[in-house]
């Protein structure tokens, strides 16, 4: 199989004249969204095959995630706006924060009390489905990453010198503060809340076992690991930042004292990873534009896209794992359909 064969046979390609900053699918899986560096958000109706462009932000779209419902998306921009975009009704403003950037967004679709989170400077604003602020979580420095746990009971925020873990439904509860000196640039929560891990500017990952906060140090990266995430089972932590997908074992006493598994070695650095929502599979996008999908259990690698389209800057699965979308710094965007042939 050639590096581009799957993309050519089962993919849809679109190119823009702006940096792709983020991409994701809505919860229903009917549409995906691509966020661009010039403020546009582009939606694609998968069944109908139609693209719809929206000039959503006055500046860079910094953050994108599926909203709390089945259809919509939530975005944050350097224009200080938190917005929602719905494929049927179009865009609307959820909140405005003046000159402060909305750097990160996250949502949980809880049927009784859905919740949005928006990181603005040092604060994380928790907002309900009607747009009302439920609670504001203050941190010692600018929030650099957000992650809800699998049951939507806690939210983790990375920041300078560590991370904070909050109970989101308790108004007065203080965070569990996890300290480690340095610049932490992203965060991931173990699916069973056994651990919290941050990516660091210093070309390393740092983790804490929960609930006792025992430290875990995962180093040896040639570059800062800009992207990380746990597989659904929680057995593996996948990360970027090296010339292969680095997978740390979170079983059998790992990761401390255990060597990581390395898959899909290349001459180029991995820039983005995305763990499959159902299986022990991880997608990876490289600095040269190459995209692969790796089966961790079998240690097999499937090429998706060849190099040459610019560094991969966005990568995401839909909720069933049947489609993968990716985008690059040069504006190259593609979605690949892995569903069984009819």
C-alpha cells in the first residue's frame, strides 16, 4: 500500500489559505468542523458532502470542541469571544471576555446538567447550556490545558508549576493542587482517574498518581510533546514529541521503571496524536505532513497520508472511530472514512 492510497480511495480533501488550528466532529457524527487561523470555521455535512464556511472570530480560532448537544460546536478565539456554531442555525455568542483570549474549551453532555468550560487567562469559567456562569475556577497562572474526566465529575487544568484538579459540581470545594516546577503546556486524565499527566516545555511529561499524588517522570523526548492522551482502556498514554509515537504503559506497575513502546518510527517528529474512542489504536500526524494509524496490540502501522502537505496541526476521530479528520499548518484538510465498505 502506498502512503497516500487510503487517502485517495477513502478520503475527501479540501485546501484553505490559512493554518488549521483545530478540528473535531460533533457528538452526532453528522458534521466535522475545521478551525482556521484567519477566524473562519468550516463545517462539512458528511452525508450530503457539503462544505459551509463561517467567519466566526476576528482573529485566530484558538479552541474548538463539540458542544454539549448532538449537533453543535464550541469555539474560542483571540478576539475574546466564546461562540457556538450549529449546522442548522449558524453561529451565536455564548460569552465575551474583552481583550482576553479564550485559549481552551471543553464540554460534557450530561443529560441533567450539561457543562461547558472556557479557559480565559488564569480562570476557567464553567457555563451551563443556557449560557449562565455556574462557577469560576481561579488558578495561580494562565491555564494551558483542560480535561474533564470520563464521568464528568472533575476537571483538570494545567498551568505554570503544575496542575489543579477540581470537583465541578461542588461550589465550595478547593482543588487538589499537584505541584512540579516548570512550564506545563497540556494535560490528560486517566479514564479511571488513576493518574493525571501534563506535557512540559522541557521536553518531558510529568505525572501524578491519584489520589496520593505520587510523582511520575517521563523524559527523553527530543522536542516538547505538544499532544498526549490515554487510550480508552487507560493501559497506554500516547504522546507526540519524538520521531515515533511514544506509548507509556500504565499497567503492570508502569510507567515508572518501564520502557515506552515506540511505534511508526520516522525521520520526522510526531506533532499530534489522537486515540481511537473504542479500540487500542492511535492516529499520529507528523511535522512533514505524514499521517498514520497504529494498532498498539498488534504493533502494526497503517499509512493514511504521505508527507508533503505541511506539519499536521489538528487530528481527531469521531465518537465511533469510523472517521478521522486532520489538518495542517498549510491549510490542507482531509477526512478519511474507515467504515466497512457497503
